[in-house]
C-alpha cells in the first residue's frame, strides 16, 4: 500500500471515519505527552539540572531520534501492536471499533493526568484496543494471544528489571565515587543527568513512538479493508508527526507528572537521578531490541524506587507508590471496559 503523506491525506479527506480515527490517535499521542513523556525528564528537572522548557525541547528532539533510529533497526514493537487484535474484515465496523477504543484511551489518560498519577499509556492503548475487539466480536476471537502474551512479559520485565537495575546502578555509582568529595562531583553528575534524560527520551520514542505509529498504520489498513502486512516500513512523516504531537503534549501538561515522579515518590539527588535514568534506559533498550512492548512509566518509576532503596526502603514514599500501583492494576480492566462500552456505543451511533 502507498504510505506517502499525500495518499494518506487523500484517504482521510474521503473517509470521515478514518479522519476521526487518526484524530483520536493524535489525541492519544498528545495525552501521552501529558502523562508518559514527562517521566523521561522528571528527574533531570527536579534536581535542577535543566529548566522545564529546555528539558521539554530536548525530550521532543530525542523522542524523534528514538522513533526514527529504532524503527530503522527494529520495528517489531509497532508490528506487535498492529497484530495484537483483529477487528475483522468489515472496514466500516473495524474503523468504528478502533475509534471507540482510542476515545476510551483518551478518557482514561485524562483522568489519570487530572489526579497527577503517571499511568501507562502503553497499557491503556493495549487494553482499549482489546476491549474494542472483544465488543466487536462478542468474544475473544479478535484477540491474538501469542502477541498479547508479550505484554505480560513486558510488564514483568519493566517492573523487575527497572527496580533491579536502579538499585544496582546506584550502588555502583556510590561505590565508585565514595571517596570523592561531593562538591567535586556535582558538575559532572549534572552533565551526566542531562545525558541520562536524553537517553530516556530517546528510548521513550523508541518504545511508545512505535506503538502509536502502529496504530496510525492500523487505521489506514482497516479503513481499506486490508490485512496488516507481516513487515512494515514506517514512513518518516509519521515518525515526525508522532514526535511533534508528543512534545507539544509534554509542554502543555507535564508538570504534574514531573512532580509526582521526581519529587513526591523519592527525594532525589543528582547522582540518584542519573542512576534512575540510566537504569530505565537500559531496561527499555533491551525490551525494544527484542520487540517486547513495555511501559516506559513502569520502567522509570520502578528504577527510581530501586535507587531510593539503596539508602533505605523508608526513603520511598509508599503512599505515592500505592496510588501508582493501583492505577497500573486497574488500567487493563478499567480501560478495557471503557473501550468495550464505547465500541458498543459507537457501533449504535455510526
């Protein structure tokens, strides 16, 4: 299929439902900038290594690079999202169900942002799409179990590896610099943390950018009644569009999440912020290389917990952790249920 911008725009202007689905996808990406992308720069901002606006611009740039370079190396994450559910061969019903699922994701994400809780847009995306497919087929026939199991693997990997690497990296940093005067390391860790935030932004683009690009392509294939091909060559204009919308979303509403992640959960120093960023980046890199869709929110927040545990477990604000954990647990059934209900409603309306 022709994936040029001109062809895509022509298809959107001729098909109002495709236009709606793409608009909702961009809405999800925008809200991801609100609720997910700020995790990448939270530690860098709260330790005062960079001002908020400069960090946001840097994050947007490295998100784009992550989307571009990882898509060229390995686009398996995007392919996993497109193949996770089957919306059937009826193009009208398929695009209506997809639009309803995307609307559910926006609703769920805005509620989480309102309460300042860094929910996982990745899991909301997966849950919403799954709920829509179940509603369309009135059963589990539309759910691809072999692709869905990768989500379970990703959940375990992001939590366990994030916490473990956060603890290990921070322990190594403390051991290496234990005899060095703290004042002498301040400037070095400031630069190191800026590097860490850039790496996190890069890996956020590599993971989440691919997921959303996969959805945009899914919109086009479904609207034309075509099956998703086994190999997808992602056009650069989609990469640029996703990264720009995500960056705008971060600039509009990222401060609440930055506060929750970088200040309320654990009081961080510069060396701890660097350790958390490096640990989370490694976790995301490993997952992206193996094509496993993981939550950047889970990777970053559990890495911060691991860093905080190096000093003592009491350094972690478990009331904040509890709120995050409950949101993570409720995302799959909650967003899935909203996706199911909205699909039934959209099918009745359209």
